[in-house]
C-alpha cells in the first residue's frame, strides 16, 4: 500500500489545516466473551470536503424515498443504504487517506489493558505513523475529531493519547485541537465509521465485500501484534 498523501489538486486549496477523523471498532473486554479484534482507523484529509455534499444529497434522497435517516451508521444501516454510501466513498478515495491499526486482543499484555494505558499506546502508534506520512511545513493546524465519548475516563485517555502524540511530533509553528462531536453532526465522522466498519468486518468475519470497495484508499493497515506468539486468554 502507498504511504504518500496524494489526491485531487482541489484538496490542497486550504492545506494549512489538516483534518483527522477517528473511529474505533470492537470493545475493550479482554476475555473470551469480548470481541476478538479491536480496530482504530483514521481518515485524513484537507478541505474542501466534496464527499460531504454528495452524502448529504444522498441523505435527502433517502428521506424523499421514505426512509427516516438521521445519520449514516454502517452497523445499523440497511445493506441497500450501505451500498449507496460505499459507492460515494469509492468515488472520493483520492481525496483522503485511510489508516488503520488492528489489535488481536488475546495478544495484549495484561499490564496495558486498562484503557488509560491501552488508548495512548495504540492510538499514539497509529497517529505517529500518520503524521510521519502527511505532516508538512505548510500545515499550520491539526484538527482531530472523534465521536462524542460517553465515559469521562475514556475521553481523558483518548485526549492523552492524541495530545501527547501531537505535542511530540508537531513542529513548533503548528497548533492542534481535539474535538469530540456527535457523529450525527459530522458527515466525515460518518465516513470514518463506514471505513473502520469495513476493515473491522474483514478482520472479524472474513467478509471483505465492503472492504474491497475502499481498499484503494487504505494506505496502511497494521496488525500491531502480528509477530506475537503468546495468547493471554
């Protein structure tokens, strides 16, 4: 997979601000009853966000067709809706990059399972890689957006991971903001949800139907414990 940040020339019209939208899949139940994998994915892009106008138009098309749809959410949407959303995402893959970190949870050492340690370790690893690929001198600001996090402890762990990584890697001239918004308020967060869902589904069930529709836009997909031999449960 490519590691460069390439795309339509229109993507660099406002290149001073870099946007990263983040989504996760799976849970942090480190037991046999929990999910086998945990994934965290980012979509990174620059304005203008032409995909948002296309998806908003689709949303209104669906409303006019009789569907009561507040937002796009891959795990809840009907397959017919997913097909149309992925079709639009596929047409815009040159305008953003997708990066994903995959954790096979059984290989996670007990001492880092607490979310206050787990999130900074995993999210920090992913963000460091992404920044190395995309950060340039022309970027003056980084805006990281996640879905609204219901648990204060989880929110603090997320913010610690993001802010520590940003502070370590960003040049002195760059500033950053971390925003937690309801995904229904952001089309781009909904795109991140769809991309992460496709990756998560491929890893958990082997179903790559949706993954295949976005794979050209996936610049990295890293199984962080791929060489691990020990299972802890």
